C-alpha cells in the first residue's frame, strides 16, 4: 500500500477533500441562515402569507446595542412599512403605481426603511450625531466657504421654496448633512445636502423638487434633533423628486 493509504480505496487526501466539502457546505448553510435575520420572512401580496425559502429563518438572537437597549433578530413583530400605491394590473407581481402625492407615497424611489425612531448617536462621546450648528457650538463654517444661511433655496422651476436658516452637521465626519430651510408659512424642513448645489453667493439650488414642493417635505418631531427614521423619510422624499416632481420626469425619454 502507498504511504497515506488507509485501505486500498481510501487515503488521507480523500478524507481531507471530503472533510473540506462537508465543511464548506455547512458554512454556506450557516451563512445563508444568518443572512435571513433581516428582511425575512418575505411579505407577499397575499395577506397573511409569507415566504421564507430554504433554509428557514433562524431562531431570534439577542443583540446588545451601545445605548444599553436590546433588539432581537429576526423580528417577526417589526412594524411593516406602509405605502400608498396600487398594482397597475391584476396579476401577481404587477408594478405598483403611487396614489396621491408620489413623493410621499412610500412607493418606488420614495420608499424608506422603518429604522429606529431615535437619533443616530456618537460612538466616542455621548450625544446626537447629526445636529444643527446652533447646538454644535464648537463647530463653524470656514470663512472661505459660501455661507447659505439667510439665502434663498430655489427649486428646479426657479421658484423660491424658503430661506436657509441653519446647517445640520454630522459631528462624527464633520460634514454638512442637511440644510434647514424655513418656509414662508413658518415651519422648517430639512433638505439633504448631497441634493443641493450652493453657488458662490450662498444661494441654494435643489433640482430634484419644485419650489412649491418644499412645503410637503416630511417634518421632524423635535426642532434640534432628527431620528434615523425621519432621516430616511426626508432623503426618500427629496431623492424621489428626480422621478416624481413633474409628470414629464416619469415618462420615458425615447
């Protein structure tokens, strides 16, 4: 018999190969199970009917968050997002068409996740991560940068949506996240900074929405803090304007 042979048909190399195959199959099964901790079971169009596939979702695991609270995953009792849309046809899987204001429908590009309804927190020191400059008094705008505070926020149609009253910064990354725009009617809304262009004079242009659509943007519950859930809704509203702000944007180009 050759070196390493156990019998005339099995040797150490075969055992090592088969062991690796079994380990790798088990690893795939484990990873496929663990990735079902979020988003499963899948909701279907049939009320009360869910899909899990193979393998089924794992038993709940407890996670301890930095703020001392605990969450379970998967969370079967997690509230499901609601949206105002109806299918364009009667067959399962038909595209959904928004009802009412599509930018607030929660369908398509205006959809948002039901994240925690609490502010994002700093990791190194206690405190909210995204706050206005009136709260983060240790931060300031560079003198060489255009200051949009007190300047107009103009929509894609050239209509003024409001006046920028403050800047909301991410204290962890030291960047501007939102522009606080005060409307003519009085309340303020947050406009995501990545969707705004600021010219040399500080004037703000938001091409994703019209001037009149600033007023319909989702509000925040507290004047000096924004929750993760509110951030998702705000970003979804203004981003979906690239498609929904005007009927002409929905139609195909060709």
